[in-house]
């Protein structure tokens, strides 16, 4: 199913060390899983990122939460 940019509920911007946007990812549903493993919603090619680094989700009030995965930092 093709997702349209206007249907997104959030936008994740991945920044480089200088604060420039390297990649933008449309979010169409929660949760969003971040990490190196290919089963994540957003795959990050970075040796400093855990395979399942973090999960972004919302609570009952719609507030964004960050849940740590198997990262050690």
C-alpha cells in the first residue's frame, strides 16, 4: 500500500553531527522502531546504534514516548 506524505502523522529527521538533515522519514503509524536490524521501521546504518535501539510510541493522551531498546547508552 502506497502511503501519501499528506497522510503522515509525524516526520522523523535524522541529523548528521553538524545538525543537517541527512534523511527524513514519514511516520504513518505508531510504534516506530529504530535500530540497525532490518526488522526496524527505521533502519540506521551506524555501528554506534544497537540492533533494536529504541521505540517511539504515544501514550493515551497522544504524548510521544521514547522507550529504550537493547542499547547501552
